């Protein structure tokens, strides 16, 4: 493998474009979901500031089960009717939460988390899982982060095809 992450520069949209190019290069030619999720989580977690957890929960047909991630140990299973991850999976829409403590049914895997961004991973009609990003900073995620992370999630899904 001849991949090397480069520092991100410019505006936030520019940084996400650079990170998306890096993710595409990192995942190119690999189809294994676990290998890609592990490398993807490491790349994105270390490239951007202000995260305390970034990783995947995969849908097993009943609930979300933790997959590769960066950060402290996490909740292993999340029902679709619980928390921000469950809402993203159930509704199949991105959840951007400025204050997780104000989110009904929030699951506090890490008590330091204050804000969260969760992108559902859907291919066709099939729910694959979610990409979950937590921050110890309130309101860490804005529209640029949401668009950038949704683009990154799409690259992850493309690599599985």
C-alpha cells in the first residue's frame, strides 16, 4: 500500500474535499467492509480536530452493532429506537445534534461527548449502518461538516460495491 495522509489546508469545504480525495485513495481497490471501516475511521479521526469518537455501527438486521472506531470503548449494541445513532438508522436521515444532553433518549457511551453527527449508511433500500462522530465541544458540527461527512460516507459506501 502506498498511501500517505497529507495535512489539510484552506477553508473547511476545501479540507473536506482534500480528505475525501485521501479517503478515496485509501479505500481504492479494497472491498472488505471491516478493513475499509478501520482505515477510514483512523484517517478521518486523525485528520480533523475536535472529535473524541469516530466510527461505525453496522446493522445486523435487528440493531446496530459497534464496528471499527477511534476513541474510548463504546456501547456495543444500539436499538433503532434509542439515541442519535438509532434515530439516524431508523429515519435514514443525518442527525446533527448541538447538545446531546437535550436529545431525547441519548445514549451516553462517553460522558465527555457534547455534540454528535450521525450519517446513515444506506445502499439501495438496505441499511448498512451509521457513521457516528462525537465531540466534547458543544455545537462542534455545522452544515459544512455535515456535507463533508456525508460525502465521506458516500465514498465508504462506494468502496463496498
